[in-house]
C-alpha cells in the first residue's frame, strides 16, 4: 500500500503561504511605527468589515467570546436576566451569559439545520427573558427572519453568534446584520482567521457602538477617565494586519469551502449517513462539513487509522456540561441525539477533490 499524506482538519500552512510576503512586509512596517494597539490597521479593518457586512459599526476585540460578553454588557443584561441560547454549540455562547451574571436558558435545536427555531424559543420565554443568541452553526444561518419577528413581538434583544459564519447570507443579506448586535471570532481555523485570538462586535445602533467602544477599553471613553468597569479586550494591530490581508480573499475562501462541500456530497452519496442540509435562500459557508452517522465512533476510528482527521462538534450539549450543573436540566432530545452522531470532516478552502475522495472511500469502507 502506498503511503499517503495525512489529511488534516484545517491546513493553515497552505492557507497562509500565498500571503506570507505581504504579511511579513506589513509587520515590518508595524515594527517601524511601533503602534500596536488601537491603531490604523485596526480602524481600517473595522471599516472594511462594517462595509462587508452592511452595518454601520464594527469594533475589534480580543476574541469571539469577548464579543459576546461585550454585547451582553452593552445591552445591560446581568443578574436576574435570562438569555436563550442553543444547547448544541460551543460553550462560549452560554459562558458569556454567565460572565455577566445572567442565566443561560438552553433550548433544543432543529435536527437538520442545527439552529434555534422560533417555536422552540417561544416555549422558553419567561418574564425574565431579555435576549436570544442564535448561533449560525457550522456556517449555515439560523432563520433570522422568524427569530427577529419573534423577538420584536416579545420585546427581546437579539445577539447573533456568527463565530462560524462570516460571509454567510440569507437572501443576499449577510449574517451579523440582522440582530441588534453581531459577534464574530477570528480564531485561526475560522473562515476568516488570524494568527491568534481575535474577535469583532458589530451593530448599526450608534448608542450601542459607543458603549462597546468604551467597554472593550477598560470602560474608558477618554484617556484615564473610567466611567464604568470595562475590559481589556482589544484586537491588536498584528492580527488586524493579517485579517486585512485575508479579507479580500474571503469570497474565494468560502467558495473553496462550498466546492469542497459539493465534492463531499457527490462522493458520499448513497451511504447510510445524513449529509448537511441546504435551505432555499440560505448561503452556507461550510465552516464545518458535518455528517450524521449512527456508527460515528467506528467511522472516526477508521478515518484516523488512514491518517485522516475528523472531529466531533460537539460531544456534550450545553445543558449537560458540568459547568452548568446548577441549572435545571433542560429537555433537549435532538441535541442529545446529535451529540452521538455528528462527525465533522476535513474542511478548508485548499481541500482537493482527491483528498475528499480519499475521505469518502474510507467512510464507505468503514460502513461496509
């Protein structure tokens, strides 16, 4: 048998190679200028992201988790308040709610689209509910039209968790522009990722933008004047430089992911598994290509034996995490089932069809 190169979940070396010289030259300029925090690169990136998303304001921060926390603080959500979150997603969404002293209310997700539904959210609303945080999981938008209509009826705020979905759209409108605030992550493996942690919070509300501007900078709107307790949560100039180099390529990056997804659909057709769903009018950017398969652990082991990476996002839903054991146990049968069946396959813009075919062949063999 011919030895074949491993297939990683993400190939960041291949991703950054074409940008290497541009980034290194820009970093030399930064070192010459010696302005590393809240400088020109960050301000320009904020303007470029705002224009890209179709919002009025974008503010860089230290991480996607911080973006969520800052959004909650800007909306004055805190102790005594409830915030509805999907149970099937990364812990940061609910974690941020706890950071501000509020209570996350875990709600089940749709079995096909992995997102909150308006019906599920409505059942969870109480007199203490202040906000909803829909997550555009794996790069597929949640149904923002239905969720915004529900929020308007109940007087609730909406914070979009777009950590996995920059560039995703609903009927031509980009996620992050629907809710009162949108939150993004620039973790290296994201569709738009830096060389470290980073995030951004966006809004078209002038007052919220002004609050966010001070909250991310120690509660300061004027040097050494601190009106509230804020945070040290600023996107540094090196990360902004790297993200600016990538941003013009984002459409191509997402296009590469969509092409890889099409190859997966072709090569995995006819197997006893569930492929990622499509929604009419919803533009998926495939941060992950996540299948559902009953014999998930056996398939994962078979891939590993052939040097092919895979990952389980996520094996334990939020309502079953020990960190939230003090809360009443939510009833979320869909999330419980998904946690035993989801498997994310290698996905990155540079993925080749031959690599996809290798992944599919290994899965086909594992399923017999």
